[in-house]
């Protein structure tokens, strides 16, 4: 038997535009549809943790060409991509986990649970799931952690945009209902400005008391 006749055949991984290489390779091996999952707000000390899952179609649309790690994108680009993803995705699901639940079960467990909920909520059951950076057990489908996933897989990047924009909008709304902390400015992350407002006012109901920099200000 020659080398070219060996079984199983090895399908090459071809470079695809718009970060679609992993998804197209899995689909070519009949392992699709492929979902990406990602979160926003893991490092924040106030506000919810938001997790999203997304399945993109097979077409490489111009409106999704700028998909990338949401943290690298401008707010205007994220908003535009959010509209494009919600309009063109085959299926997507966004899960919001309140600060109180993050405190109760811990941020890592909340993140894993949020990813499970998001994938389970998809209208189209995925054949494979790509996660950003770490393995997620209990997804109900085979999964693969992708280092730097939101910069290397379009479906993860799309989930990242959904989670980030949803959370930013929530934090802007909280700026009205929980005034004085300027949540619309820092989005709940531990910036110097945010810490100065915490020092002046103490923690609000939207702060994560399990985080040390918040807990130390309870007094």
C-alpha cells in the first residue's frame, strides 16, 4: 500500500478567511455545526457575568469580516458586529449570571455553568463546540479549547462580541439605577476611578462581595 492510500485519509487544514479555518475543517469532517462560546465580565468586580454561544453559517459574509477578539475592537465596531451576528447567525444564546450568583458559586463555576446553559439554549444542537482557552465539561457535544480562541475562531469571536456588547449595555443601564459609581465609564472593572467611587460609597448591590478588593471595602 502506498503512502497516498493510507487509511484514514488526512484532510488538510486550509487557511480560510475571517477565522473560519477550524469551523470549516470540522464541518468538512461532518462534525458540525460548530458553536463557539465565550464570556465577558469574568475579571470585573461589579455587574453580571455574561456568556454567549453562537453558531455561524457557512457563508463568509462581508458584514462579519471584522470579527476578532472583542476587547481589540472599538465600541462602534462591536455594536455593528453585534447587529450582524444577531441577524445572520444560524443560532445564538446569551446567558446573564447576576453578581449574587457569581458570589454564591464562584466565578469559575459560574462561567462553566453559563457556557453549559448557553450551548444548551441554542436552537441548533452543535456537533462540536469551540471554547476560548480552557476545556468546558458537560457541554453535551465534543469540544475543543482554543488558545486565544476569540482571535482564532470566528464562532468564538462572534460569541465574544455578543457577550461583551450585552454586558456593556447592562452596565450603562446600571449607571442610571445604581448611580454614583459611574458604571457606564468603567463597566465594573477594577480601574482606579472605580476604586475611588468604591472608597467613597462602599459596595453596592451590584458588586461582587467575594472579590477581595470589594470585600476589603465593606467596613
